[in-house]
């Protein structure tokens, strides 16, 4: 019969009993898991989905919210999304970036899917 171990028990065990080599192995596996979770999240994003932006080099874009307008799944390179910002995020965007129009909402092109988080 399989035994279930709570995650906090794992953390306690790792904290109290791991060698440097164990931690290196743990780090490698944790990074693999992060990549898999990121890949799964990117694959789940669809047009029309409500999202939040995060992890972008232009920090003024992080936290903006909107709806996925379209996804460009490139043959080479990373897939990118166009995000239709909601009115509040468009106002925030306009305070940091020039917009030629006074539209209440703005579509922001070329956002890497790795920086798009479902809400």
C-alpha cells in the first residue's frame, strides 16, 4: 500500500537531511518541473481567455490585464499573443507609453506566452 507524504514533510526532510549534492539534484528536478508547468500553462492559453501579464523586461507591462485577442504560434521561435487590454490597464499603459488613439481599450501585440497568466 502506498504512503502519502505531505509536501511540508518533504520540505522539512530536505531542510534537515540534505547534502549539497542532494540539493543540486533537487534544484535540477525543480527546474525541470518549472519548465513543464510553464509549457503546460502556455499550451492551455486560448483566444478569448482573461489573462494577466508578468515577467516582462518592460516592468511597466507587468500586472496589466486583458483578454487574449490572438495567438501567433510561430514555426520557429516562441509563440506570442496579442492581448486586448481592459480599460483600466489601457489607462495604465497610456500613462507610460504613447498611444495614437483615445480608445478605451488597446491591443498589445507580441507578448510571449511565457509572460501570459490565466486569471
